[in-house]
């Protein structure tokens, strides 16, 4: 049965693969093709290896959803990295591999991440999501409240919306 657990250094390859696959599947038509085609699993894996070995130093906590064949999604949470008033925590990343959507994994991961932040006194938490990403309505469905927006650059100018979570959604 699928379950959420803390990420370990040995998960680096799986996290890199999931990140590249979900970026390409989700952001095609939103982020320039050149950025997506240039994503490199090996580079991402090396970055994850460094991150997971040093996990804790930055306050980043990563959890994976482990299914029979290995990790199929992950969430990363920690202290907010910007200067958003009243939001000490942040959900930095939440990815479920494309073939595994709709199985409740995203919700379980979000719940685990937000409860981790609550345990560290880091709620309310913010999550930034590209305005054109369909995941925006996922966060709304999970109880996130629209907060603000900002302009960013990922190969071209893009708009990102911030959602605020003061608690996590009830699990079935
Ligand atoms: C967004 C994402 C994490 C959702 O994960 P998921 O495992 O498919 O979602 P779940 O199966 O846990 O869905 C939980 C609930 O949200 C709903 N939901 C899922 N995706 C939704 C969407 N895009 N819009 C509205 N509701 C959505 C489901 O219907 C379900 O509703 P219910 O609890 O009332 O039955 C996943 O689609 C994903 O990884 N997307 C690509 C990466 C991404 O964009 N991440 C966010 C970057 S900020």
C-alpha cells in the first residue's frame, strides 16, 4: 500500500525523474519549450543528492509518497524564503508523477507537509503556483486562500499566485 515517509539520500534519482517528468507534462505551453527540453535528470539528481544529505540545515523537510514500485511523488516544506508578512512557512514543491494523478497522493502529501509545518510553528504557510497551472484550482479545492501575486521569470515573464494555508484539509 502507498504510504508517505521522510525522503532519504537514496531517493535522489527518483525525485529528479519525478521533477523533470512533471515539469514537462505540466508546464508545456506555459514555460518555454527550451527550458523544459533543457531540463537534465542527472543535474537534478546531483542537486537532490546534495540537498538530501544536508537536509535540515536549511529547514527543508521532504516527504515522498512510496508506492509498490518506489516513490511516485514528493512534497518539500520549510521556513518561508521570502518576506511575506504573517507566513512563516512555505510549501516549496509538490509533485505527483503524471501517471499517478487522481489517487489521493497530492492531498496526502500536502497534508503531511502542512502538518510538519504546524509541528514546527510554521503556519500559516504559503504556496506559490504559476497562474496558468491547473494545480491552482487543486490548492483552492484543498482550502487555500488566494493571497497575492508576483511576476517571475522562467525563460519568459510569468505570473505566480500565492495561496495561504492555515490548516490542512481533512483526510478521508
Ligand atoms: C496538483 C497535484 C499535486 C494534485 O495531485 P493528485 O494526486 O492528482 O490529487 P489528488 O488525487 O490527491 O486529489 C485530491 C483532491 O483534489 C482534487 N483535484 C486534483 N487535481 C485538481 C485540480 N487540478 N483542480 C481541482 N481539483 C483537483 C481531486 O479531485 C480530489 O478531490 P476530492 O478530495 O474532493 O476527491 C498533481 O496534479 C501534480 O503533481 N501536478 C503537477 C505538478 C504541479 O503542478 N504541482 C504544483 C506545483 S506548485
